[in-house]
């Protein structure tokens, strides 16, 4: 069983950028502010998470799930950067591995981490 106890330790709002759409002589649409948000979590030390076929799944309310796979080196990455509009989001992280607990290839997925609320200004 993959353990998610130490996942999703912190979320940090990094830099922000502003985007505004243009029009053809009509009133411009309201400004949309998008921020670059760095999501970081404590590493899972289980071997399957830190090998080919392993990694993390990041769920952000109202957004598509983000897969952060193991690519190379000693461990899977433990952060990702996303662009989010201003608002409040709930974030959870789950670790995954290619092998199941019995050594088969059906895969394993941890329970979600404790939900973390991210308020983007």
C-alpha cells in the first residue's frame, strides 16, 4: 500500500501575471488575472513511486488532474507549477506506482493527502 501521509506539505504562490483580451472596437472584456502557483509536497520514499511508472497525481478543484511522473534520477519530482485564476482551490496529492502491493502490474494509488486550501489573490 502506498502511503500518502507526508504528501502536500506546502503550497506557495510565486509570481503573478495579468492577461487582458482585446476586441474589435467593442468594450474590452473584464481583466482576467492569472497567477503562477508552485505546488510542493513532501516526497514519498516508496520504491515504486520513484521508479518508471511511478509519480504523483495532483488534483485541484475545478481543474484537470495533473500527473507528475518519475522521469529520471533518485526520485520523482515533488513540485509542479500551475497557472490559476484568482480564487480559492482545494488541492490533494496522491502517489502512484506501476506495481500493485502483491507485485502485479495493476498499479497502486495512495489515498489522497489531507486537502489543502489555496487562496490565489
